[in-house]
C-alpha cells in the first residue's frame, strides 16, 4: 500500500516505511512513522507561513507573494520551458494557510517563460488535493478557453483563479502546473506536487467531500 493517508496506514498496516525523494527516511511501527510524518508536514507548513518565506513588500514583489525557490524540498518536474516562480493566496479571512468553508479564495501564480513560447495552447492549472491523493477541485485556464500570449524568454505572466471554497473541513495540498495543450494529451512545462498544505475549517457540519451552494425550497401543496 502506497499512500499519503496516515489514517489508512494506521488502520491497515503493522509496519510502515516513509520515503522521501526516493530514499528511506524512517522504518518502524505505523503509529511511530506516521506521527513523525505528520510532524514534518506541520513544521513545513509553519515554515511556509513564516514571514521569512514571504518577500518584503516592494514595487516588483507585492505583499503576499511566496517565492517557490525558497523551498528547495519541492517535488517538481516538467519540460522546463516555463517555470512557476511564486504564488499568492488570499481569502476573505486574509493571507493564510487556513481557509473557512464558504470563503472566496483567490490563488495567483507568477509564471516566467524560460524559452520563447508561441501563442498556442500554453496555460496554467491548480488542483486542491486531499491527503489520500484525490483531486477534489481542479481548474485550468485552458479549460476556460484562456491561453498565454506569445512570450519571449524572460517574460512573465500572472494567472489568477478565484472560486468559493466548497471543501469539507480537513487537510488539503495545493498542486500547481504550467501545461501545453497543443496535443490531446497535455504536456507539462512545470508541475509542482503539494506546493503548500492547507487546512479547511467550518462552523457548520459538512458531511460530504464538498458542499456547494444548493438552492432549495418547500412548496405547500393544496389539500
């Protein structure tokens, strides 16, 4: 069983191995290994939320941008003709890694071309993934009919996704990518796994994976 879901490991396994970048980091009982893994996730999240990881406000680096090169442990891959330099996340409760259910969330990516990109079908996407590895919310510019303009090497664009948070309370990871949709199967210029971990909280019970706004009504029928 290969999974990021610590509860599944604790329920089904009597021995666990923690792999990091293809190397064994820990081997032992499920409770011991998953406890250390959870602690690592928490410490990484705290580091990402610390002021040191956010550039000081400036004309060229607006407040709230998190520069990804400040996190050398990122798992990323791709063809390399474009690169996501930084991201910014904002919700109605402010810049944070904790989101309220029902919040309006805005996620921006700053993408820089490392080679000349013709105006074809290059775009960006995000996934919000639960800790079982299931993509719950996926959004791409290409699916909305938007593509990058023609870019020269060194030019950058800013891509923004805005949506209402319908996720049930729990832990999620933000995945981001730059994709080439010229062919039927997308090719990725930059794909970043679990760029940041998020927590969703709610003041109301949510019994499904997502809870979108649903209009309801009750009509009294004539006797």
